[in-house]
C-alpha cells in the first residue's frame, strides 16, 4: 500500500479527496514563500534563469578583482638589483563602491549560512538588504559631496574647504549619521530592537572608515608592462589583465584571441603588401614562397616601438633572437612572431582597442545596479501610493489615481533621452528617473490588493484596537498584499536593463561606465563594416539576462496563482 502511495505521489500533480482521506498525498505544511519557491525550483527554465542571474551578480561584485590592468602585486626593482617593498596597485585603485560590494559579496554567504538558530533565513536576508541599502546611501552621498567640492566651476573658497584637513572626517561623519538615522528609527519603532541599532551603528562606522580610505580617486596609468620590460618593476596580474577603460591603439578592432603579436604581424604584412603594390592578403602558400630579408627585421624593430608597451617582455631581445635564428620564409616568421607569449584578448577588442571581455564583466555591475535599484525605487513609491489608494478609497483614490494616470502617459525612454541632454549622464540620474516613472504598475497592484484586504476581519480588529495607520498599512496589510508586486518586480528589472541598453546603444548612457549597449553600438564599426564579436557577445548577454528575469517572474507568478495552487492541491 505504501509503495502504491509513493508512486501516486511521484506521478500525479494532484490527488482526489478520497485519496487525501486515505492518507495518500499528505505533505508537511510549508510557509507561503517556501511553497512558492519550491514550485519555482521545479521548473528547469526558472532554475536556469536563477543560475544565470547568479553568475551575472558574481561578476558584478568581483569584476574589479577578475579583470584589471593593474597588477595584483608589484615589486619595484632598485638600482642595485634588489627587490623593493611589495605593493598592490589593484587594491590601491579600487573605489569605495568596489570595496563595499566585494565585502558584502564575501560576508553575505557567511551571514546566511552561519549555523545559528537565533536568526531565521528571512531575518538574515533583511539584515543583508538593510546593510546594502545603508552602504549604498553612504557611497552615493560621498560621491555627490566629493563631486560638488571638486567640480570645475567650484569657487576658490569651496576648493579651500575641500583641501583642509578636517573636511574628509567631518564629511564622512555627517554622511554616516544621515545614512544611519532612518535605519535606527526603523529598528526602534518598527522592530523595538536595540541589537539592530547596534548593527546599524557598527555598519555606519565601518563604512565611514572605508569611505575615508577611498575618498579621493587616485590618478594612475597603465604603464606597468613598459616598466617591467625596462626592468623597473616585477608584477603579477589577475586572470584578465585588462581594465575596461584601458585603450590600446595598435589593438583596434581585433577579433577574439588576438594578442599584440597579431598586430605586429599584420603591420609587417601590410608593409610588405604596400612594397609590392598588392591589395589582397597573402595566402599560406604565397608566404611560404617569400624569403625573409633584412628589411623585414628592420620593419619589425620599427613596429615594435608601438607594440612594446603592450607586453612585459622586451621585444628588442625577441627580435634579435629571431634575427640570429632567422626563419627561411615569411610563413615561418609569422609562426615565430605569433608564438611569442603575450596577453590575449579572449573576446577581441572594440573600436578604441579596449578589451571586450573586461568590459563585458564590468558591465554586469551596471545591469544589476540599474535593474535592482531603479526597481526598488519604483516599488517603494508604488507601494506607498497604492496602499493609500486601496485603504482609503473614495476621493483619495480618485485624486491619486489621476496622478497615476499622468505618470502612465509619460514615455520613460523619451524622457531619459531628453534628460541625457540637460542632466549629468551618470548611473544615479538614470536610476532615479527609471525608478520615479515606472512605479505605476506596483501602485495599481497594491491598490487592488488593499481594496480586498481593508474589509477583512483582522484589519477591522486592528482599527478597533486603535493601531496607527502606518502599522495597519505596512505591518498588517502589506505582507499579505505585496506578493503580486514582488512578481512584477522581476519584469521591471528586465525592462530597466533593456532601457539602459537602449540608451547606451544610442550613445546616451552613463559616461565612463562599461555597458553592453555601448559595445553593441560599435558593432557596425566606424567604416560601416560589421564587427561580429561586438554584436554577438553583448547582444547575447542582454538577451539572456532579460530572458532569465522573465523566466523567474513567470515561474513565480504561476507559483502564487491561487487557481493553479488550488489545482495542485
């Protein structure tokens, strides 16, 4: 009997009432979200979407450590040949936002999986989200203050204040206090927890130290390989030894797998074709029939002057060694030149000679931040206005819904295009505009849910007990009515990523920030030729990321649908 029951439970999605009465199909009672996520994880497409979003989030957090043109470790070489003190140019050039994200990425798994029963998983997630929000507010405030006091049009008095010794400690103290105050008030009045207050204060102090450390951006260049080639330093680079803004003119529009030696050979072959007044590229058989002459090594030495900064090994020694072991034909010379070990651009380069792989990884941060932060702003605004409409109804609902309709009629993309011409083109402005003009869907969902909940018995009891309005709205009604908004958030994140990619494709995205849309814009090339690697890789990233969020949203929507839930029972 038990064997048959197990077979029924494995093969059937639903059981009859008679089978339930017989004890067949009974399962342990689960919470609402535990059951919903269990249904989501049963769908392979949703699991694939979660895995892809997790990969993008990983690279968004750790891309400065994975792809950077600054060495992880560098040792200066003294004049007497001894090795100087070890330094880390990569760590020194990290921004405060980089440090915050890396620390949160390392600490979040520890907080979630730490073996203790005092905090539930939901409570731990709320602490991580609160810490991330507090840290983000501090970083944004620090950027705004630093940019204001160091702007080109800033007066001399403002510049003098910024250069004083007390400015940074005072500014960081004010930033920490302003960012911690709302979280302390929430901890006291909403949770009545002094331990939360201590957590908020500790986070503010720690973040203040990080921001003080990384207050002023450091000026740097990418001359490390030239210095190493000249014997001035010794370096150890990270996995992808290129930064997204590291431009290398000789590597203009190079296909995947190219190295500086490919550029050297192309320049040598071009010079040979010009000397022979030839337009077509040589075939292997033709190269095998051309003997190597002294003129070829003279050209190699001339070309190496532009290639030398891209490699740590001295090219003069390499060319002299080639000259002494002179290959017989140009085909042999090509093989010898391309065999020289140099860093490779795995996904090619763009029209400025910048590494595509490095830009792809760093662009993950823009996609994740644009999606999550703008959606968070939209959800907060939508939930606040929607709750007021749904709870009060009447003339409050009438007036606020007209307000919602006004914002529904505003085309967000065209608004962002106009804003790009009159406002600073940075990530924060784009996040704010997208969040402040895409909240109407969340407001309508919350309005509908609150209109159903306001007449329920427990809400009427809360009113009779004299609970404050904020407690009724956000502590009793919101947890039971926010589910459709959370599902809609997944689609909003995908829409925000598409909006950012569209703006960057039009050349109106954030300046100085790697973006998939910007890479896609360069796919046509300055000459109109199609550059396939600049179309396929960023295009696939945009497609897969938006598809992943849509798959997760659809699975979550089906999991909480009451009709489908009833059918499963």
